[in-house]
C-alpha cells in the first residue's frame, strides 16, 4: 500500500542531498519511505493526504529514557525547587517502589509514557533498566521494556543498592545479573559519577558488557566534572549522556571520536544544573543528540519539543541543529542513523507533521503543542 503526503510546506529530511524542501511531497510504501520530491512531481499512490502547507520532519528519536519505574518523587522535586540539591541517592526511592510493583503496573507505566511521547511526535524510544538493582528485578525490567519500546539498555550499574559494597555489587552486575539480562538488551550503561560508580568500576561494567556483545553507553559528567566522557571515548561507547560539565579536553575527546554527546536539557533544568553549551560541541566537530531523559527523579517529561526549544533558546543551537540532534542525532547515538531520524527512500516511514508552516515554530512558540499528526513505520499513530 502506498500513501502520498502532499503540499508539505517545509520538509526536513536530514539528508545531505535533499536537505530542507519546500512545497514537497513524500510517498510511503508500507513501513518505508518510497519517494521524496516536489509536490508538483508527486507520483500516483493508493491514497493521498494534503498537509496544506504544514511542516513535516522525521519523528523524534528519544535515545535516553528510564521508563521502567513505579512511584512518584513530587516531594523530592518540590524540595529541589525550594533549594535542595539533586543527589543520585534519590534513585533508591524509585528502586523500592519499582521492586514492590507488579508486572502489570510496570507495563502500564511504560505504555502510558510511550503513548504520551508518540502523541507528541516521538516515533522511536530507547529505555533503560536501572530501578531494579537485583537480579530478578533487573531481569523483569528488561523483559517488560522489550515488549513496549524499540530498544533496551541494561543499567544495573545505576546506583549501589543498600546493603552492598560497591565492588561486590559491580561483580554481581558483571556476572549473574548480566547473564540474566543480556538476552533482552542491546546496550549496557553505567552511571559514572561521584555517588554512583568510579572510573575503574565503570570500566569493569562496560568491559563485561562488551565481552557479551553489547554496545556501550555511559551516564557521565552530569553533576560535576569527572572521568565519564574520557572513559566513554576510550571504550568506544556509542554515546555519553548528560555532558553537563565538560572541560576543553572532554570536548576535544568527543570531537575526535565516534561517541555522541547526548544532551538532556530537561534534566539540567529540573535539577537546577547549568545548561551545556551545545554550540561549543558542534563547533569543535562533535556529534550532538538531544533526548528527554524521561524519569521520575531528574527529568519527568516526554517532551522532545521542550528539549528542542530549550536547546535553541538557551544552548546556542539553531532550530535546524536542535531538530537534527533530536532526530538524526538520537538515531546516530543508537547507531541506526540510516534507518530512522532521516527521511529518504528506504528509511522507516516515521513522519511528524506540525501544525505550523516551519520547524522554527518549535522554538518561536515554546510550550505550544504543535504536533498535528504522527506516522510511525507508515502507520498513522496520532492525529
Ligand atoms: O539520567 N543519572 C542517573 N540517572 C537518571 C536519574 C534517575 C533518578 O534520579 O531517578 C538520569 O538523570
């Protein structure tokens, strides 16, 4: 079956050859893009929809979320807004609520947040374990997530749970826990930060994951300067996420590597941290992604549009750079940049239509829900 979207006022493709087209059209065939070009040259299709001058872009690729959780941390957020600092230890509150929740409750939480994201233009979601922190709960987190999101990351090394010393817990993560979870996940991640795991513990976790064939991701440089970025680059991680505190040498390391700097502006705002200078990373030659980091502690939002608006208004990105980072950049962070986050023949037909004539409105009209309709793998999933 073919579907023609025509009269697209502005089409962002993220390809080098097509770039941004005006008065454009595209054809989806089943779950793939089959053709892109001027509206005036559009081929016949089984059905057609006029977008009446609206802008269209690839669906958001949210490459960093923590959706397997239970419970609520409104009180912690309130205390923070009254001046308390954010601490990694808050994760323990969600661990205990998550362990007490049933499978059905956890699945409902994941599904609810994925649906919320899709209704705002997100068409690809990565999520992490990390609120189980024992073998049965990390295993069920991965298993439940796998049936509800696009890909799953094992974050057993999120925090040292109470009752454990760090080195013994790292042995558990690298041994029995990894054995149990590995069949359900594509990535392994570690929170390399004071109060979580140091550089040598983090290196051990990443090496164990790599030995099992998992790709590597790192939470680093979130709460202070530290070794996370350096370690991620040294180990060939696909991305290092947060990057709130970067030295010049961190920026240089990122620029000379294949490791994507994934920035999480909603988290920085919600934890009252500074916002990183995205333009400095781009100027140096680093690849930047934007993601929501949706989780109940440090960043309780699924809104990629909010991240894009913040990146433009506060992090020196142009709208085009921010949109690219929230689509193609996320795809690159997940090593899927030829398939998603891009609109070209053969790519997955993930199209986000805005109720606006251009992507500039995402920053020009911050906070306004601009999603008109969303196609995921060729299927209309929100309108
Ligand atoms: O990405 N940095 C560590 N993990 C999450 C926070 C989780 C929490 O506070 O519950 C993050 O911000």
